[in-house]
C-alpha cells in the first residue's frame, strides 16, 4: 500500500523510490560550507561597495554617492542578504548540536 511493505524486524518500511536519491550532507560539512559562504558573501559585498560616504558628509554628497554607486549598493544588499542566510544556517547547525 503506497510504497510501504512489512519487513522482518521493522513493522513498516518504505520501498526504495527509484527516482529519489538522498545525498545527505553531514552537519560538519554543512557548517563549513555555510561559514565559508557567509564570509565570502560579506567579503564580496564589502569589496563591491568600496568606501561609503562619511556620516558627517552633506545629504547632497551622500545622495550623489548613491547615484554614482547604485549597482555596487544593490550588489552589497544582495550579498548581505545571502550572507545573513548562510550565517543563520551556521547558527542553526551550532544550536542543533548543542541541544
């Protein structure tokens, strides 16, 4: 019934689904990949953004900087978003191993 069959020692086990494969990644590998990804995203974003205007600059100068660097600011926003997601995965893996 629905891909389930009874086997010795186990009341119900699923039959092997031919098209579905599980390429499971260990927690340690996930942690390393996510940590490297988070660092890489933040590094790429910071390099792309360059040096932003100072807090003491005039509003006109800040607006002009954003006008001149709009693509870099957009790239930084995307890399910061994906870097934060990767960092959240790192935090989740670390929290999951401590519980």
